[in-house]
C-alpha cells in the first residue's frame, strides 16, 4: 500500500510542481502545441476503494460505533456490508476526469500538522443536486503516504455529512443538521475502526 501511495503522490506532485496556488487556469500560447494545463486531482475514490479492499483482504470485521440522541451502540460490520457502510463517500468518483472545471486544487506544506495538504474547493457555485462540497488530502512529507482524507458533502435532506478517514486505522462520519433557529448541531456520529 505504501508503494501505491508513493506512486500516486509522485504523480500528483509531478503534475503540479510548477502550478501556482491560485484558482486561475494556465494556458500556453496559441499554436499547434497549445494545450490547457489541467490539475491532476488525487484519486480519492480509488484510494478509499483500495482501503476497503485491504480490510476485506485481511478478513477484518470493523467495529462500528454510533452515537445518536446521547445513546451509544456498537456492532461488528460483516464483510458483505462493508461497501454499503462507506457508500455515501464513494460517489461521485473523485478524480481529474469528472471534476475538473468544477473544483480547483491548492496545496501547501502545513507545518502545524506536519503534512502536505491538498485542498479542493468549487471554482463556481455548484448545482443544488451536486452533494460533494469540499475535500482535503493529507500526505506525510517523510513517508510520502496519505495519512488522512477529509470530505464534506450535503445530504438530500439538507444536512451536512463529514468524513474523516485515517489511513489503515479508522474513519468517522458525522451528520450535522440545523435546528429551527438555524444553529448547527451534531445529529449522529459514526466511527468505524479496523485497526485494533
């Protein structure tokens, strides 16, 4: 898995090594060799699917803990139900092909958390039907491996869904809703752990 992470990181960095941290597109002079420079987004969905496949390959049944209405419940996830548990974050597919033009990438070395941070935000207002709003990829600068992924989505019933994925360890899915006064509160928190 580290080799795959390193290859993905090197590909991502090589595509972006001379890219400035702004939201404008760069184009070359017009002519026979003119082409638009595209950002190569980190393939988040492929990465998450790889993590799920690794959990299944190892024969692990992750522990799912749900906190809702101040009540805590835990169950073991069966192998055949695993993909369904993560389904909200596997669609839409996050890669350069289908999201270029809708999102842009900014990257920097965040010394406060000791990680290269790749941040993806919309370049223009998104359609109401498009639920993905933002995502971040955190890479360890020493090992060149992805350590964490954060994702923010809307739900069809106007709630906010956050994912924090800790590579090879666990993930947390938080559902946030607003009360009648417009104040946000955590409606449900789900933690799935597979590294014991």
